[in-house]
């Protein structure tokens, strides 16, 4: 078990020697997180831009001497302006 850990640490050490070392500054971190980096309009931040209204209705289809009547269901999604 100890030998496996040693081999693992040795392997990680050799693999990490070839990787370039680059440290981030706080300025780079804050610039990456600033809201100016995104091209969202001011009124669209933290908001759904597209809103949908689900409409459901039923229609009774009358029967005749040969077929019985039935209820036909309709469903429709309509895009509306967001509140």
C-alpha cells in the first residue's frame, strides 16, 4: 500500500514537471468575473428572456347514429412578452 502511494506520487511529480507554471493575479480573476464581459442587455440579467404561455382547451364533437360523440383536446404553446 505504501509502495503504491510512493509510485503514484512519483508519477504525478514527473508528469507535472513538463507542465508550464502560470499563476493568476487577483486582477485577472476579477476581470474575468466582471459583468461587463457579457453582452447581455441590462434588463435581461437574471431574467428569462423568452416566456411561454401554455393554452389548453377542449371541444366536444357530436356523434351521429353510427358514431358516439367524444371530446377533442387541444394544447398550444404561445410566446408572450415577459412580465
